[in-house]
């Protein structure tokens, strides 16, 4: 693996390769963009380029050094992330900690990193530190990192990987060169999904790709069996009668069976509303192409402002369920009530 492995991020990769070619890589980088679009892959690729003995400033991706970087066990490359993330990735167990694994990157971790960076590189000319979900640093950790960014040890490159750069201190952001990673194209995600999950048909792969928001990780994480129900979810939604509250409450009950079902249903409906929005355009290409007549019919019943409001209500319900641990059924009921009676 090397920077060549990062697909559809030409602008970000070109900026990194230009610095490598000149031998002038900035001492601190901030890789920003949605989750699952290649930021971490690019960080590993940059670390390989900076430490590879076979192809210096390029990275061969196959030598012993590059393989160790890829496996996160190179002595001159440190990968830092929250303890909870280590557990989720199977890189540590809960029993490895004498406390509940933290979702934050704590000041103790930053201090350990600083101690490690103070030593000379063992095998390479450059030491690299990669902070995964850098925005998870709590305030003390961010303030501690500032000293390293202001006075970096010689021959050190720090790479902050973040999908929420606004959570980082302005002083941290200002001291980093930026590489911005955009959402991956729907077609690329769909092809990758079909390659990874052989049983996925074209329509389901396209649906998952559209729902993933450009994120490969999110597309691959979808429950394919649940996605197969997307047609039923859409048809039941469009069959709701604004004058019959019993119908809304019944659908809310069905979709609140569990958190996963509710989240997928909300994603399906949001993609559907985009289809409805474009259904009447000439040569419109819908994600749910098999439901085009229904999309056209739906578009004739809801104004653009109404569609926008429904999208906002879906976002609110999703955030309440996923980020604030809201009661699933109550949030879905509230969403439908405000859609049809608000």
C-alpha cells in the first residue's frame, strides 16, 4: 500500500506528492473530510513515503519498512487514537485498561507521544505521528499538543486525521497544512460494495452507496438484508395519509423495532426524498430507479419547501437517536407528526 492506493482524492494526494518531490513536507498536516473517504489510508501512505528505504519520498508499499508502517508497528511511526477506538478495532481489549476506555484522546497520551518524539528516529530520517480522530482530543490534550506544533522536534511530521475539524482549536488548525478529502463518487462506492459483498445486487449496492454520504466505510457497514427492505419502507411511507395519525404511529412502531432498523429507514427515506426532488427533471437519474413513477407522483404532492422541511426532520430524528440516545419510537413518532400535522 502507498499513496497510490488512495482513490478519487487527486487534489489532496497531489499536494502531498508535490511536497515529497521537493523534499519539503510540512511538519504538521490536517487531513479533513468525511469518515471513510481515504484520510487514514493517505496518512499511512505518507508515513510510508517518509520512511521507505527503497523509494524515498514515494513509498514502495512492499518493503519490510512499508509493511510495518501498514501494520502499525514501525518504530519511527506512532499511531495514536482514543482507547475506545482501539477496542473497537480489536487492537486492545477492555481488560488492558484499569479504567473504562476513554472516547477522548487524553493529555497522558499526548505526553507519551511527546516523549517518544523527543528521541531520535531509529531507522529512518523522519519520525511520523498519526492522530486518528484528532478532534477527539480533549481540551488539555489539545493545549499540550500545541507546544509540539509550535516547536516540533527536528525530523518530525505530525498528521492529524479528522472528520470534525471545527472541534480542534483554531491555533491547532492554523499551524497545520491542510489536505481536504471529499466524498467518494456513488459509482465507485457501488462497485466496491459489489466486489466486497457478492450477494449484493445493483439496486441495493447503488442504494447503499447513495446513503453512505461518500464514505466507503459506511457503505460497507450497511446491513444488506435490511437494505433489501428499502422498497417496502418507501411504499409504506408514501401510502401514509396526512389525515390518519394511526398510520404514522403504526409505521413509527414498525421502524422502531431496533436502532439499526430505524437508522437504515431514516437513510432510505432521505435518499428517497432526494429522488422525489429531482424526479420531474428531464433525464433524471434516480437512486430508486425502479420507483420512478412513485417518485413523480410524490413530487406532485409536496412542494420543494415541504421536501426540505422533511429532510430537516429526518436529520433531527437521526441526531436524536444516534447522538443523544433518544427513545427511538418517540423520535420517529415526533418526526411523522411534524411532517404531516405540523
